[in-house]
C-alpha cells in the first residue's frame, strides 16, 4: 500500500513539473517519455517529427524543467 502511495505521489509530482513548462511540444515529449514510457523513436512517429527534432525538444524540455519557476 505504501509503495502504491509513493508511486502515485511521484507520478503527480512529475506531471506538475511537466505542466509548468510553457512549450506544448516539450510537455508532450516529456509526458510520452516519462509518463507513458515511450522511446524517442516512438515519439517521432506519434508527433510526426524527425528523431533529431524530438531529441532537441527533449533536451530543451529537460533544460527548461530544471529552471522552471513553478516546479515542486
């Protein structure tokens, strides 16, 4: 029961941090990667971007996530 509670709280915190990002594409890439567990190649197909573009969006999102003012 405790493990379920911790996992649920962690998922909520991850979602809140991602939601703090301003760029919708960055949010989508991080949700697909870290919430849905998709690989970058799968995200490319889902979003219709090249692998290089998704990789750049992912890097930018992680950088922005670190400096996002509303992160928990």
